[in-house]
C-alpha cells in the first residue's frame, strides 16, 4: 500500500509540474507569435509605402517566419505561403 500511495503522489506532483511548464511555454509562444505578426505587419506597411528599407524589412520578416516554423509555432507550409506572399508583394512593388 505504501508504494501505491507514493506512486500516486509522484503522479500528482508530475501533473502540477506539467501544468506549470505548459503555462510558461504558452506565454513564450504568445510572445513569439506577436513578434511574428509585428514583423509581417511592418514589412507589408513598408511595401505599401515603397520605402527604401522594404527589402531589409522583408528579409527580417522571412527570418522571423523561418524561426517560428522551426519552433513549430506555425506549420512549415503556412510559413512557406507567408514568405511567398511577402516576396510576391515585394517584387510587385519594385
């Protein structure tokens, strides 16, 4: 009986720790997604205004998109679609 109680206590402790880890990871993922959205938004705004820095902003946005896909924040096909659309908009603006 003592072993069963000890095992149950470990499972409970592990569950509490998993909830804590999930909360931390969720917060981190939200921050990374906000960075992604901001990078895309600034790149699109630069393309619409046809500023001199639009190439650099698109390049940084592509980098942020790649990192998000690498960390599994977004699917790789979605990342490819985002990058493709940014590059099409950039080439049209030039």
